C-alpha cells in the first residue's frame, strides 16, 4: 500500500471575490476548498511555474559552465542539414 504524501499547512490571504468563486466551485463539484485550491496550484505549477523553474535550472547550468557555444551548435546544424540535402 502506498504511503500518503506528506503535507504542510499554510496560511494565505485570498480576496473575497476569489474565495467566493472557490466556494461555488467546491460546492457544485462536492469537493473541499483545499481540493480546489490545490488543483489550481498544480495547474499553475504545470504552466507558468514550470517555465520559471526551467529558467532557474537553465541559469544554474550556465553558471556551472554547462552550455554549448551557439556558433558551434549552429555550424553542426548546418552540417546536418547539408548532409540531408546532398
């Protein structure tokens, strides 16, 4: 049997109009506020959040010297294209 994921409690201030929408969705889907908010956060992390994390990781790779020279990559691509055309 899989063990449940560890969770942490957080406190967040949510504008009343947004909370009202969350409550309406939760009620109509028979889900909890927490479920709706967690789904919204997961969606954010899969979209905009993923872009931010990718940028952070790319910067770390650059700072660690893990990169290819653009001119070298471009020259290799040109060789590959020329090989397919010939």
